[in-house]
C-alpha cells in the first residue's frame, strides 16, 4: 500500500534513474521525501538533490540529460510553470528526461487541492516554440509506478521529453501496488552506445558533442524543426494509449483522464444500472491524443461528454477529433473541488 | 596546425590542439578570445580533454563550443551553475566548468550562482566581467559602473534609478562552499600568465573535490564601451580595477 507520490519515488529508483532534482511543493513533496528516506545513493548510486528552486531543478535535469543520464524532476502546477523555460530548452535540444506534475488548483498560487487545469500547458505547450511532450496520465497508484519507466523508455526512444500528468488525488491516495523490478543504471559504455550524441566527455575517437537548441541559420533551423516534427508524427502513429470501459455498445461516451476517469467509471456503472448505455474512454497518452479511436466512436455514439477538473481543456481536443460529427459536452469542477459520480450522472442525463 | 617543419627545440609557441580552426566571431580587442585560449591550454596541459564537459552561457560566448574542442552543453541564461551541478554530481570524475558573463552570473543567474557556490559544487566558474551586455547590443549590466554609459542608461548609470554596481565576487567568497575566489585580467602578458595559473588552480581544485572555484576575469568590451581596444584597456585600468580590484579574495 503506497501513496501515488511514494510509488513514483520507488519506481524511479527501480527503473535505474541516475538523478532526481526537485523542490518541495504541495501536494507532491512526498516524492522527494520518500527518495531521501530510501537513500538510493547508497544502493544504486542515484543522485537525489533538493535544488533551490524549480528553475534550478529543471536546469539540473537539462544538464544531466545532456550527458546521457536518466534524470527527472517533479513539481506541481505553479512550480511546473517555472519549469517551462527548461522544458522548451530540453525539447529544443531533443533531450530525454522526465517531469512529473501533480496538478493542483490554479491559476496562480491557487489551492493545494487537486485539479486538471494544466492540460493545455502540458499538451499544447506552456513553453515557447514548436514542440510536444509525451504526456502520460495515470489514474491509479499502479500507473504512477508503471509510468516512470514507460516515460523514460519512450523519452529515450524518441528523444522527446516525457511528462507524467497526475493530480493531487492520485498523488495522495493510497492503493495496493506491485512495484516494478530493479533495472540497473546505465554504464558509461551504454551511454556512449545508446546516446552517442550526448556530451559525456569527448574521446579521441569522435568529434565534440555539443548539446544546444540554438541555430542561427534559418535554413538549418527549419530543417531541425522539420526533423523534430517528423519524429513527433512517428510518436503519434505508434504510441497512442487509451483504455475502453463498456464502450462496445455505447450510445454515449464519457471521456476523462486521471482521477476524473476513476469517478466517471463509477458514473458509467450507475448509468448502466439505469439502462443507459454509456461507455468510458480513458486517454492514457494525452499526447499523442487518441484522436483516431474517438473519431471512430463519433460514427457510433449520439454524443460525448468530457469530465475534467478544469474549465474545459481536453474537450477541445475531443471536438477536434470528432470534427463536428457529434455534439461534445463538458462537465467540469474547478478550485480543487472533486466531483462525485452523481453529478456526472446528472450531467450526462442532460444531454440525452 | 602541423609542426612537423619545426624542430622541437626551435618551437617558441603553438596554439593548443584544443583550439578549433573556426574563425572567432569576437570583436578585435575582446578578452574572450584570450581567455578561451587559456582554458584550452589548461585542459590540454592537464590532459583532461576526454573528460571535460563545459557549460556555455548566453552572451557573446554562447559559441564557446565552436572554439574549444571538448564536449559542451548550452545553458539557458544564468542557469549554467545548475547544469554544472548535475553534470558534476552525475559524472564526478569529469572536469566541469561554466563560462559566464556578468548578466549570466550576476543578473538573471544570481540565484543559481549563489546556491551552487553555497553547496560547494566541485566545479570551476569562469566569470567574464566587462560591465556591459555585449551580445545584445551594449545594455547595462549589474556590474556597470556609476556614470558609465550603455544603451539602457545612455546618460550614465544613475544610483537613484539603477542602484549600485553589484560587487558579487566578495559575496561568493564569503560562502563556505567556495574554496578559491580570485579576480584577474588578461590585458597584459603578465596578467595573462596569472589568469592561466588561476584557471589551472580552479580546475585542479574541482578535481580534488575542494569545492567551488570562481575566477573572475575583469575584461573589456571595446564595442559596447565604444572605444578602441587600447583605449578600453586603459579605461579598464583606470575605472574597472578600482571598483573590482584584482587579486585573490579567497584561497583555501
């Protein structure tokens, strides 16, 4: 039995993470506290460092990633805003790395209660420039544990920074979890082989490696961006993940992620008991978004309802996916308020 | 550059093999080219070229990696000490240094600078202080002197409006985490020698895990200052040195 935040810490050590750099912020400070408690520097040699700010944290991640290491940070909404410069730079330098956002209510200092209002920031880009993050949305403590290794694996495979987009509910709740097995940290040889582009110290056998996002020649810069976009298209084509619950014969579809999906699942059961054929589609990758499967359901269902802890963010991507074929409604709570299943049941009934 | 035609006993000087053959973009008279050359020589003399990772700044020296043949990472403006912190902790047997201007180190990066020094990270920070922002066209820096003109204080730095020049180096010397803090210059041959000794000491300190070394090089920016290189050297001696006196502030 672990808290979601604790599971992240255990999973980080087990997946062979080289370094965690972070700053305390509610509701995710347990991630760093658990790491400090577990003392992985004594067992795996993992570096765990409390930085002086989120700005410093994300730049420590950049530095570590630049040398081919498996590094990560975590924060919550206001702290993740501080990290946007670093995230943009990491995308511009095509560095593999992992950030965890345990969302809280905003904007601004907001509240310490849960929210899903950083969807736009995560998926459309809170940093400057043309980039995408691979965004994973866990809805359980098990997924918090599983997505650390998954995030790193995808990030290294495509050289695209990954983000675990969680919220205060999942970070704080306790559930049974099976932790992943231990994986060793990269050796120097492995780093040279699997990240030959990294700045790990130039041996005589190759020319210098420079990790940079800067390119002053516009023609070359456009080529870099085109190549990056092509890589992102491959991710979109191959790495979409989602979960379908009672969707096969559904007349109505609820689309939700994270804790909103857990609550919506209960709402689906209540509605089914009343004879209303509702299904739940739960995106697991928010980017790449499960556009195709939603478009497929747009041919079959009468309408869709997104349930989000925000003013209406993912609903825009659902509308893009259905492309006008069916009505798409949104039900949201803000300010850290978490809806109960009955509210969702009522919201869906309104659109019948 | 081949030295096969020169007998070793006749060789007076050759450029370090770590200086890449790219034409430097720096203005004639700029201190950067001299300091780059010193850094390259020290790395080569320490035989650390395969285990050095440099962190570049934002500023004229953003392209330092075009001139020194070791692995480099760029850094966002001011963040170099944070990158270097992680790089060194994750690669403890490597030589890790940052190379930063006055805006990088003492304006936007003040927090990262102070905290890396406070933690005593085993890195060397090379701080090029010329009291102006060269790359962006000559704006005021935190180290711009009172009365000194720049594009954002065209009537001269005014204490009421802009505060005093930030003398950050003594602050860093006060932190327990720093082991060596010194101010040097490269405007005469003798000072070039001293700066090279200082950078060598800074690099050796970091490999001996003694903490953070800061080598400030009080420098000229004849373009930003709107002077000839020779005038700039003189102006530096007469104005910058009294505000930023040369010498060791700390040497543990």
